[in-house]
C-alpha cells in the first residue's frame, strides 16, 4: 500500500520541491501551506507521516505537532527549519515530534530517506537481516545498514559503492529483499547491458542490479537518463561499482548526479578493524569450519 506523507510549508517553492522528491520515491503526498490547513488535511487524509516546517503563519510546526498529539495520534512527525538551535529542538521534542532537522544541513533526499525510516518500513526482521548480511558494530557499518534500511522501500535508483569484497552484491540483494521481495530480481554486468534484452527478457517489475556501473556505455547511460527523466514505469535499478564510480569522467555528469542522491557507500574491513573478529567468525560458521 502506498504511504501518504503530509508536507507542510508556507513557502511554495521548497514545498513543491520536497513533494516532487517524495513522489519520485513512491510516496503519495498531501500538501498544506500552514498548520491550520495541515490539521484539516491531517483529519481528512489520515497520513502515515507529517513532514512540517517549524516557522509558519497562523499555526507553526510545534503547535501543529501538539494538536496532532492531542488527538491521540502517534504517527511519525518530522519538524524542520532553515535555522534552529537547542531551544527549538527542545520545543519540538516537547511537542511530540519524532525528529527535528535543520534543513540547511540536510538535502531533500535525506528527508525522504528519514521519512521512509520513520514510517516504519524497517522492522526488527529487517534489522536482523541487515546485521546477519553485513555484520559488525563499528560506526561505519552501522551507518551503512541504517542507510540501506531507509532507502530500501523507495523506488528511486540506488548506487552502491565499495571495494571488492565490501558487500556490494549482498547490499543490492538486501535492498530488493527489504523493498520488493515478492517480485523478480535480476543481475546484469553493466558492460553487457546493451545486449542483455536480446538474450533474455528483462523483468518489468522488481529490481535489476547493474554491476560494474562504470563500464556502462555512454549510449546506455543516455537511455537510462531518458527513462528516469520521463518517469518511466518499470523495475527499480540498483547500480553498484567501485569507490571511484562517482569520480569525474567515470559516468555522465547528469547520471552521476542522479545516482549520488541515493548513494550507499560500503566501508572496507580496513576502515573498521574492530569488526574483523566478528566477520571472521561468521564466515567460518557459514562454511562449517
């Protein structure tokens, strides 16, 4: 079922930009220009999450949050503002907000990922699957798992980068498993992508993992960009590549920019030495040694 997000902001341009990002990610969006209108929409639309600006006329974000909580609703509420400090953060938390974000420090796609995470797309089962597939307790691997869990339910293309052996293929399968596990999953090398449809029928839904995205031909990159710009329906694309996949000259600038929006960087074991014993034990258990 498509989740509904109520976006509240008295500034039309930022509100529409955030709405477009959420819709591109597969959410249904309801808009409101201030807290009064937002509460009316909240009662009428029963959204799954509220994403609201803090400073607004008639009824600000804190007042809106308080009214929603007073109605006995426990839906996730994210408040954001262009400028904020400790005082604003305390007021937001006291009003019942789940998150308080200074929008000057966060990109729209990060708000989308946070919205997906707060809606509850993740679960204990998802967390267990992530810890099993990408074991470790270092801050670096924890951040990667959190990013995967937040991005998995979205429909936008994803880029997974990391050194060989860091878990790129595992991550692609996790994104599919946590987002569209009941649909097909296909894997294709980027260098073979152009000839692939002639050899087999690509799935029309589910996920396609394009491995070694740096080797994708310019022709295929441009075709992919056209599909993305047109909002063409079809499977979700999960690209993976080395740590230099987003370096200048590796991909068309326009495509690199699109993929960078939902980018998951996997740390190498060299960057998280504290996880080596845990990873080694798990690998030994897997081979039965």
